[in-house]
């Protein structure tokens, strides 16, 4: 007995031969339906009874009615616009910018078979890549290095879209609109290292700022024996000087950083579900929608959350110690996200900015 594959091939060949005979009998009427003319910039991808027959064109191509399904692919360079997106810069500024993307099809077969809607997929990929490039830079760097940003975004996008039979030839950023200026640089950061200066009491900060202003106007500050000594501040733990591996550590580190500005920029309520074991779960919330913001344990007091993250203790520890990135945890299924994905991405930018 012949195998099913061989029988299927025999049936396919029989139907194909029968169709050729019918086409020959009905010529020239069938010529209007069988022969397709492809222009110089077009290619035709033909599938006969579900099997790919190859790429045809330019010129005259024969398509058997009822047996062949074909797709005409335009090989010319095309363009689309990425709508403006709001992005946090590394120096805590907020900007809005878009881009114009020029691309072309390089492999018609992969273009037809890889993604259901390649144009939409390319648009979303470009938007994500551009956002990732901008969040790494300060506002002044973005304004001065737009060409290098576009080049890096183009290279990043081409790594993925080449598998779809597409190639991005040029990306042009639109004008950068400043939504919120970066926070003023803390002069103690360079002297005391990172964010240590931000943990000092307000009175000491004011004293240092007055000394710095006086020094800039009158020259070096001379030591005076009549100036009372300032007692050393108690050690202040910050997100950048300690490892945050427990929910309570994260809550204590985030709470002093909440402000009306964050609420105005985010307008989102986040909920975190931490799986202790198969039956036990802990709930935490980050409200960046009401008042000056709030963070704590339990359900969001302001109502249902806009975005919900679900993860276990091992994943939380890996994320906080830097052994795993958020995207890697999401792809591998260790971190699940439900709700507004755009708001979820904004939280990732905030976490990177705060270095939690």
C-alpha cells in the first residue's frame, strides 16, 4: 500500500494536469484569467494547492484558476510615520518625538509567510526600539546626536525585520518637543558620589548650596574658626547604595521619591502580585494616579489597578539584583503583565531611572 504522501502527490498531479487541459481547451477565453502581467517593481508569490511554487516576475506569469493562490508584492521603497511618543530621558526629563521610516521588501517569500501584517509589526518594532534608544540618553545628548540615534535605531530594527523579508533604509526623527525639563543636577552628586547627596537633610543641603554660591562669586572659601561644625548626618540608605531584594525594601526606597510630578506624568495605578507558594500570594500597589502618589502592601485603595504584574520571589530577587532583565522575565513567562501595556512600559522606564 502506498503512503498517504505519495497518494496526495498523485492526486495533486492529476488535478493539475486536468486543469492544464481545461485551460488549453478554453483558450483564448481562459487567457484573461490565467496570464498575469507583473511590472518591473512587482513580484508574485504563488501557492499551488497550499505548496509554495516560488517567486515569479517581472513579466508574464501563469496562474491556474482554482488551484493557485498568489500575492503581488511591491518591491519599491515605501515610508510610514511613527506617531509621537512620550519618553523619559536618563536625566528625568520628558520629551515627545516621532520618526519617519523608509523601508523596502528584500525577500517576497518571507514577507508573505513570516508575519500576518508586516507593516504594522515594523511600525511597532520601530516605536519600541526608538523608545529604548532615547531612554538611555540625557536631553542635551538627544538634541545633539539625532543622527546617531537614528542610525542605532535602524540597526536594531534591521536585526529583527530582516527575518520578515524587510529592510529599513533610513529613519528620520521628527523635532523633539520638551514636555518636562530635566531635574536640576545636584552639585553634591559629583562630590559625594551618585545619589548620596540627595539623602542629606534639607538644612545641610541649603548650607552647601549657599557655600557653593558664595564660592562662585568671591573665590575660594577660607576656613574660619568661628564657623560651628555641622554634625555628620546619620547614614541614609538609598536605592543606589543597597541591594533591594524584598518587597519592604522596595517600598521604603520608593516612598520618598513619590511626588505630584510623577502622578501627573504617569496617571496609572499598578498592582503587583507576589506568589509565595502554590496557594499563598501577597499583594502590593503603586498608585501614581491620585494625590502625591502612594505605595504599600495590599490592594490599591483607589480602586482597580490599570496594570497588574504577577511574579514569584525568585524572579523578584533576580530582577532586583540585575541577574535578569524585565523583558527576559516576560519572554520566559516568569513575569506576566495584564492591562495597559503602554503604562507597563512607562513603569520600566521609571524603574531604570530610579535604579531600583
